[in-house]
């Protein structure tokens, strides 16, 4: 299955990825399948692996940053470097780049998860530019079966689940508590993505469809408007199912 088609990505798209569990890998994968695109963040990005076809590019405040355009690698636009990370750009800059920039596609990381597969958002997170056309909420499926706590969930202390097994029922409870009801632009399509599906135990593979149906009922509220739930492996460039 083609993830670009599943996400209905067309020219003049702005894709914001949030959550945990390999969203940066997913962003690089999607970028590799698109033409004339750029990567950025409204928070921070780790330096890309050497084998990624990425060109770090510091934002100079105007479109002159891109020179005559025509890059051989996908530009990663940042404002400053800080302790091995690239600091992103302001949401207003992202909006302007979408409206006036030379790129057909912009991929943006809208939060951080400290390398955890699952996260709970604090107030003010994630930072999703208003021009976003696609919002992808990512969960690392390898967290299923693990114990809720700071080792597995970013900002785990924000919910009273300490010591509980992380399973589909607990994720449904997160949804019912409004954890995924953050400030998504009304014009954006929304997708829930379970990455690392190749690592999941058989008991979860046998029960994901009933979970997905319940999740869609919760997340089809007007404030979210979920399009699809995807079960994928970004590292293997594979889509296992979508509901």
C-alpha cells in the first residue's frame, strides 16, 4: 500500500507530525517519496542520520535562504543549533513559507517525545501551524504490553495510569479523557498512526480492528475529525492495514 495515497497527499500540502514512536523516521520516509519538499519543525529536531538524504539549511529570514532552489537533497530548515539538535521555526514563519514559499510539500514536526513511543501533551502542545493540511498523530506500537511510567511514556505523570499495562483499552481511555483533542486546524485532515507495527505481539494483532472501530467513534468528534487509523512500519516502509 502506498502511504502517500492513503494520506491523500497532493501538491501544496503541509503535513504536521506529532506524538512519539518514530515520527521523525516517518517524516523522512514521506519526504523521500515526495518531490519539491522541505522538512522543518516548530520545536526541535535531532540531527538526521548520515544515510538520510537530508540537507540542513539555516533560515535567514527571507526566501533568499533557498537561493535559486533546485536542491539534490531534501532541505531541513532550522533557525539555530543547540546541543546536537536543530531548533525549528515559528508557526508564523511556517504559515508564510506555505503561502509564499517555492515548495510543493512541507513536513513539520510539531512536538518532541524524548524518544518515547507514547506521550501525553502538556498545555500549549503540540505546536501545529494553522496552515496544516494533514495532521498525523503517531504512537509507537512497541509500547503495547509495556508498563505505564516515565520510562515508556513522555509526561506519564499527567495521567493517573502509573503501573498499568499499556494496551488498547488504556489508549481508548486516553482518548475519552481528551488527550488527543488538542488544537488542530479545522481545515486539516487527521490521521492516527501506529508505527512499529512489525514489533507487536500476536494478541494485539488479533484485537486491533475492534479497537480501531471504537477509536474512530471517539475521534470522529467535530474537534478532531479523524480520517483513518494506519498500522505501519516506517523503518520498513510498509503499511500493514488501515481502517
